[in-house]
């Protein structure tokens, strides 16, 4: 059973940076598409970034492109989300998700992912 644990959330001022981590267990990490999504209360969960391998091939939402960077260490089974130039609108619960590559259709949707972490809050003050 795949288990995902996010960490690194917190409160920062606008313009600041945070790095989120997602530690995975129970899976062969390199065989999974790994994603970051975020959600605010009462709103739909939205795509932030999806990475399919450690040497590239990362998709970003337009709202975070150029500010957020995904990296992953397949040897340690950890994925990171480096968030720079943070804005108040980045405030949300951030979730890590995983889907076996052979079952991922390529759609940048949370509906494509079947393994989720518990989430970590990121709050950006103006």
C-alpha cells in the first residue's frame, strides 16, 4: 500500500519561499507519476505540478510556472516542491499524490491519482 507523507508547510510572507517534501513508502517510486495539488476550503482541488521522472518531464500549472520547481530523489523515495516568490493566492492545503505510470492517462487532474497524502498547510501573508 502506497503511503505519502507531506511536510514543510507553514506561514511565510509574500515573496518568501518554502520547500515541501513528500516521502513515499510502499511503492517503487520511479514507476509512479507524482503530483502536487492544492485546495482551499469549499473549493475544488487543483493541479499544481506533476512529475513523471527524476530527470525532467514536469508539468506546471500556469499560476505557478516559473516560481515553483519539482524535484524528486528516486533513491530516497522523496519528492520536493520548491516554492519561490510566494503570493497570498498560493495559500492552500498542499497534497502529494501518486499514480502508477502505466495507469496514468496524462491528464493533469486530481481525478487521475489514487494515492494521497494527508496534506500540509501553506499560508502566505500579504
